[in-house]
C-alpha cells in the first residue's frame, strides 16, 4: 500500500501561466525547464495523476529530485522553481577571470618573451597581467586559464 501524499500541490492559474511562460522561453536552462514540467505534472487540478516514480522515470530524474522540487515549492513558492540558483561554491561562481581577460592572457603567453627570459613563467604572466589588465589575479588563476 502506498503512503499518502504529504504535500498536495494545487497550482493557481497565475502560477501555471508563469511556469508555461518559463517553459516557452528559449533561454531557460534544462534544470529549470525540467522543474517546471515536473511541477505541472504534479498539479492535482490539471496533472495526469502520475506517481512520483512514474514522473521521475519519464523525465529521467531520480525520485529524490521530485521530492526536492515538491518541498521547495511548498516552502518557498514558485520563485525557487523558476530561478536557477548557482551555488557560491561552484567553479563558475569563483572564477577570477572572464573570457576576455583569459583571451588576453593567452595572447600574452603566446607572444614574445620578455628580454632576459627564455620562456614565460606563471609569475611573469602574473606580473604583466596585473599591470596590463588591472585585475588582481594570482598565478593559479592564470594556470587554470592556460590549462583550459
């Protein structure tokens, strides 16, 4: 026997419209797109009445994802579903250099070597980048940019 549902999701017309608008938006990330589609499936008023396991199988996510989406909707509303949250601990959030500065550093590294040196070192690139780019970056940021 299945356990009764703890959270019953009944979306208002405004919430359904916002979810469908987000789904139709071309710039919506896959994560947010799946969240919106799953939430529409879970709606008691208009959904197909599928179980969490069936929805998880049809959208190729684990059942815990369905549970997390439901809990997020119940506690925070639709705002967390529609918005993609980037963790401050992710590598994209911690990047010191943007694409333009990375390209400038690569151009410097491929260019002529300063006099008195046989090749570029990370420390030489760091010094030149600080002077030319006016960005306080370390040699590790330069190393990661060149590694890519």
